[in-house]
């Protein structure tokens, strides 16, 4: 892990020398607002926030938004329950920026976005007054020219490069043909060729062999500082050490002191318990992701043995969450892995295993899960997930229960989770490994309506 992070940082440094923006005026640590992508939550910025903190940023100047319904509509012009339009997305971001400006007393913020979040940033700056309230805008992996750009094909969707939304955003802003709105300073960060949503072939959108009319440099924007990071995947354009290095240089005009995450004690943790569907408390409303609190959910936290996943005694923290969904605060011990257990009506008992926490965070969101119909014959269901990146069989060293990861293709980085349905009874240790990060949990039985998640940090 350390070697890979160091390589990312070195690559970013070589690409960015001589390409740094002027540091913002005033406070040396301007407030930063992080904007997640399609279907994601504020929690995805956990490690990026830690890296900024490790370089002197006060936590109260780092704010990650939580769009209540984080998925885009199929047709941006038509209402769709549990989905947000581009207009709603922008309005939510504008309201969050206003809150941060009021809380900090700052005149401007820095916006950092991943993927779809970059659309809200561009829309806000161009159409919502953000040209006055934003000093710097950084877009990681945002498909600025679409995931596809085919006349007549799903052009009402916001991800269409020939649709009305992106056509308006990409219209030239000046005689030079710039696609970005001034006086904001803009940076895009993209992969050289490993971003699933910047591919000339439609493989990752279910259309193998069909041209998307989008190239590897689809996220780049004329008029922005366009940075390329070799071999990173779609999410690593925002959440890798190399992406952080690029962000820090662009915001401050200098290299970060470190791209590592500095240890902090005590590590006080908090976050929301969230659910699924239009209403978290009503299973009939669907199983898609939301960022709504799940009031009434019961959370228990157990310290575990790193080698076996077994609990080290009774729960070290427990709480029935209220209307705000917050499950903490909880003071984690250094070097100790934890099992988080969520119990809520209408959900499976969800066992989430996490590596030791190097620092405290308020972004430890936990989602309750439901058993999929396809998994109900299994004796135990275990999901290995990497929220801040994808699995790349050609690039990464990884094992799941001692074997290759099911569902991960032999080439390309387009899958962020792998599931095992086990047919052997009994509770035992199960281990997942990824580039030096190792997680061990337990195979809880599905007959008791339980599911298991091994969640990577990096």
C-alpha cells in the first residue's frame, strides 16, 4: 500500500510541476466543499479529508455534502421518485455552500467533486451564482463530454454528451472557446485510459462493440488545468494519494507536506446510519441507495481480532439512532479493527467489518442492507467492497477467501465490489486482501437474515 501511494504521489508531482494555480487569497486554509458522485455519499471523501487534515486543514473547514437522493434521473426533464434532476442537484449544492460561507465567515469556497458531482459544480458556477462564491473548482473523473455522445440516444439523460444539459455547459464562454466559467480557477483530473466512464467502447454501459463517441480525454475541459494520472480508475481520479497531491498543489500552489494520513488519537468516530429506497423505513419503496437517516436502527460496535474476525468481548458502543441518523460519537482504539452491526425493521442484520481507524471522522456512514432474492439460497453472503476505487485484475494484488475475486473482469477497472455466496454451513473467518490492506470478518448465516460486508478504507 505504501509503495503504491508513493508511486501515485511521484507521478502526480511530475505532471504538476509548473502547472500550479495561484493560491487563494486570505486564509491559508480556505473552506473546501466536497461533492460526491452518482449513488455515493459524503462518506466517500473520508480519506481525502484525512489527507487535508494531515496537511494542516482544520476539520471545521472541510465539508462533504450528502445529496438525499444521489442517483440521477433517467430523463432529466421528468420527475422520477428517489432521483434528482440537475436543477435539484445544483440547488442543493448552492444551499450547502451558503451554509459553509455563513459558518466560516469566508467569502469564497473551494469545490472538489467526483464524477456526477462535477456537473452540479459546473452548473452552480455557470448558472447559480457560484462564479462569485467559488475560488477554485476541481473535478475528478467528471464525464464532462458525456459517458456517451450519440445523437438520438438517451439525449434527455444528463450523461449524454449531445444532450441539452452538457451541450449548454460546454458551450464556448469566450473567443478562445473555453468551456469553463471565469473567474473561477478550474482543474480536471482524469485517468490516461482506465476510467470506465471515459471509454471509446460501450462495454461499461452495456453496449460492448458500440462506439460511445467519447475518448479517454472526455473529462478534460478547454480553459482548465487538465491533469492526467496514469492507470488510476474512475474513483481514484478523486480519492487516490496522487489525486490529493494534485488538488493540494492546485489550491495552494505548493506540494503537500505528505500524502499519507497522519495518525491521530483519540480517534472519535461518527456518521449516519442510512437505508434504501424512497423511504428508508418502508421496504416497499425500493432498494436503491439514498442518504436519508434510518431512525430507529440499532447499531452495535465490537472490537475484533484482526486474524480471526472474532469479537473481543461485549459491544464497546451501542445506540438506537434518532431522527438525525447519527450513531456516535464513539472513541476508537488505535490499531483495533471493528465490526459494526446494524439491525432495523425491513433490513437484514448487516455486519460491516472495517480496518483500524488512523484518525477520527464524522464521515463514517453505515448503510443497512437487504438480502437480494438471488442470494437467499446461500448459507452465508459476504460482499467485499472498495468504495474509493475499483478492482483491477491487471494492476492490483487482491484475494477474497484465498481466491480471485468473483465478478471482477480480467481487464479494466469497472467493478468496486465482489460477492461470495457460500454453500458451507457454520460461522468461520473470511479474509479479503487488496494491495496490502487486509480485512477479516465472519460468515454469519443468511438463515438468520444476516449479510456481511468487508469494507476497504483505501
